């Protein structure tokens, strides 16, 4: 019984010793995000614009599929 309690105490000590490292890692990640928030916002914004442009292009391609190949090639002139 004494050995089991010793093992539990050791495991609890190891868990508590890992907490400051995890807290420091979370704080470092948070600080990095806050420090680079403008660059992150630009990246997210440009990704959203690219996604919308791709959706618009795919929508336009779907509309043009109703036309024949010659009409598409001449952009509707023939």
C-alpha cells in the first residue's frame, strides 16, 4: 500500500512540474499572436478574398457550360 501511495505522489509531482512549462508555452503563443495580429489579419483577409474569387470563377464556369464550345471560344459572338 505504501508503494502505491508513493507512485501516486510521484505521478502527481510530475504532473505539477509540467504545468509551468505548459503555461509558459501558452503565454508565448498568445504573445506571438498578439504581436503579429496585423500580419495574421492580412493573411486571413487575403485568404477570404481568394476564396471568394475562386467561388465567383467557378460560378461563372458553371453558367458558361450551357453554351456550346464554339460559343464559349468566341465569347458569345457566334
